[in-house]
């Protein structure tokens, strides 16, 4: 069917699994620090940023509603909600909103402090590359979050307690135009399984080496030549074989008269690439 299709890059643009709530996250680094997880969740996290508009034309005769030149974005109502399955005193303090912690005690306050506001991150897997250092992620930063859902616990017979939560992001007088949320989307990058260099002593490869080209030929009158293969990513492994004989990079391979097939396999996580060189000895 003509239109029963998906985009070719659909699996690079999927948000996957429940993700985690964090107190800190660096989107430039993309690394997960498990000590920053605020709580385990059940059923994932719901995030909503709802724009609120003012329509200056709605009470003017002969001006239809939603005339774009007369519409103003007033503010965003930004919330993150869900159900936590774990809680410690720090998270309980966050759920109460205005509270202090002393040892095992969480004491609610009747007044708010600027210290009661804190940033909260939700970070989830994104794209079909979701393992390793180059994994993709989708991250949302809720800025100056404060609990507006209160402290709630639902205990369950022979089960775990549920802590329903709702956090609301807030504007600040320090920068009144700064919207209280940010979104980061980083597509996963497949681990690099290419070679940065490939040399057979002083022999000339045809075509000239290019890491994107995997098949080469060369000729020699020597009994042996040194093979050197270097991976682009130094975390990748390189295995060189002359026929069925393994050759260490920087060591010599011995040729038989006629065609000799050398394979160089680069492996980096789930990614691999095989380079083939046919060496003809006369």
C-alpha cells in the first residue's frame, strides 16, 4: 500500500521506556549519574507545558478571535507528575514543598523559601541506539520546580506504597522572560567501527585507503609484509587475519604465491566493520 509506510528514520526518533527523574543532568555529556536519581517511578512520568494566551482582539468588533497579530503568549503552565515507588527524607521534603529535614524528621513549614525551589530533570532513552556512551536521550529540565500536588501516600496490602507527585515549574523575577522548562533531544550515534589507518608495509593499496572503503588490492614480491591497522575509536578492537592465521597489528604476515586474503575486523560494541585486502604475491 502506498501510504501504509513509516519514515526511514522512524527508529532513530522513538522515545523509549520510562526514563528517570534526576536532580542533576548534563546534556552536553549525556552521562547518567545514578546517585542523582530522585526516586523510582511506576508508570513513567507525565510532563505537560501548556501555553496560555491573551487575545487582544476578542472584544473588538469585526475582529475574529485568534487573529495572529493580536495574540500574545502570556505564560506556560508547566507540570511534571507521576507516581514514585520509593521515598527518602530528601524526596519527602520535595513532595511537601515547604519543609525542612533534620535527621529522620521532615518538618513542614507554613512559609515558602527560595530554597524550596529546585530544578528537576526527566531523562529517557531516545532512538534505536540507546546503550553505551553514544546512546541517544530525550531530556526535560523543569526549572524552579515546587511540589503543587502535596504529599500523598497510598499504601497497599502485600504491596508497595505509592507516592503521587506533581511538580510545577516557576518563572523568576531575575529573568522574567525565561520559560521554566528546557527540552534536549540527542539522537544516538552508532559506535565507530572504522579504521583511521591501514598499511601493508610500503605496499600501495588500491584504491587509496579511506575508512569508508572496505575492499582493497595490492601486490608484492616480498615473502612478508608488516600489517598495521588502527581503529578510529581507541575503545574498539581490531582483529587481523591472513587467511585463518591471526596477525597482530605491527607484525608481519607471510604470503604464499598467488592471492592472499587479509581480513581486518573492527568491533565497537554492537557495531562492526570488515575490511578486506587481497594481496597478490608474484
